[in-house]
C-alpha cells in the first residue's frame, strides 16, 4: 500500500515542481508601459468589493479582473485618473476608495479608531487608579490549594 502511494505521489510532486519552475509573470495586457503604470496606480487605490481587504490591483476575484479591464479601457479612451476615480466612486460609493474623503458620512472611519484607543486607555487609567486607592484587605484573598 505504501509503495503504491509513493509511486503516485512522486510523479505528482515532479509535475508540481516543473510547473513552478516554468511559471512566469503575467505579461501586461497593454503594450504601453506608461498606460499600464497608470492603471496599476489607479487600481491600487481602489478597494476590491468582493475581497474588501485587497485592492483591485491585488485581487484575483472576477469582479476585480473586470474592473481592471474597465480601468484599462477607460485609460485607453483618454480619460484622466480623476475621471476614472470619480466614475468608480459614483458607481460604487466612497467604500471603493482605500482612502475615502473626510465627510460626515465617513467621519467614523477616520475618527473611530482613535476614539476607541483613547476610550480604552481612559478606561484602563480609571480601573488602575481605582485599584491603587483600594486597601489590601478589600481584595479577595486567594484560596489555598487543597492538594498541597
């Protein structure tokens, strides 16, 4: 049984290693490297709506592939970076931007993390201050271990 598994495993591993050796980077879909660099810069500022923790440039989701293709086509049509970003924002909202603008609607995204840190530090300070003012007899004594 073990020998037959080894016979099947070895060719599979060799095929995997061979595939890794022959793998190449994907060629840019555009012959113009300047246009490709602009496309990469724009898509690295847009959030993948499927993955949500990756940019469109990094994601392999079907929607991200379609959006990269769409950005590339818009660039080839002569649209500016701002026009493309405005189009994506109009279509998908500020959520598509990795750095959303500071507005009343997005204020919680900018202020929320700092407010949580300040609130946590304030609560920690109050607890430690209250405990430091307590007398030693106010703390619960440790129960002796019955096994010793």
